[in-house]
C-alpha cells in the first residue's frame, strides 16, 4: 500500500472514530463499530492502529494539536508579552469549554485520557509550560516582567489557571463565581509585572 493511501486510510479511521465518539460516546464505541462504519473489517483497522487506545490517543492528539496551533499563532502575533499571555490563556479556556464542556461525549474521551495519564497529556503540559516560559522570558527581556525563573513562573501560571483550562475542572467548577478568569489573569500578571 502506498504511503499516501496508508495516510489517507489512517485519517479516515480517525475521522470516523471521532464522529462515533461524538455520536455514540467514547466508551460505547468499539473498533468493530469503526470498521463497520468504514465498510472494512476490524482486522483491517488493526493494520493501521494496534488498539482502540491508539485510535483514542490519535484523536486526542489531533484535538490537542488544534489548541497548540492556536497558542502558537498568539505567541507569534504582535503585542506585548502580557497581552499575548492573557490571550493564550483565554484561547485555551474558550476552546476547551466549547469542545469538551458542551460536547459531553467528547468530554468522556478527554476524561479517560486524563485519568489514564496518557503520555500525550503529559507532553501537552510540558509543551504548554515551555511556551509560557518562553513568553515570560520575552517579557523579562522587554522590561515588561520582573526577573523571574521563567520555567517556575510558567508552571505557576498554568497551575493557577488550571480550573479554567482543564476540561474536567471546567465542568466541575462552572458554578464557582470567584475568581473569574479575568480576576485570575489580573492577579497573575500583577505578580509578573516589573515594579
């Protein structure tokens, strides 16, 4: 099978799996369901993905990749480090709320990924910490932020906003009125600003 055709088949399997996860639910979808929807045998699906977990991870990676791409666009956009940091956190919050809170069946898949501590989730956290650290370093270099250990500050920022960005906590903390995301961002940015 040609590499292009193999890639196309993998993409079709992923798209079908994601559609079924949204329609039927993550737990209820089987590899046989995915194969049936594609008019192929489960054995054929297993030629491209070794397990349902691998399919799930691939779908989750695609969803995470969309968030990371949005973050990269903001990091590379013009503006102060403070403005871009505020926009990054707001974008992650809005994307995760839209996709995972309002789509309960996809939220089920994400919850499973977080519960099972898939390496992709750990990788996502590490990459987000690195991106925020680089942005903080640029803010320090520009004189916007005080001199801080950027890696520690980034971890603190991402930990402080986790209730606004973590899919499970977005749902569980939705009724909490305080602090608002804006209040938390104001607090964090005040802690970073050069006096």
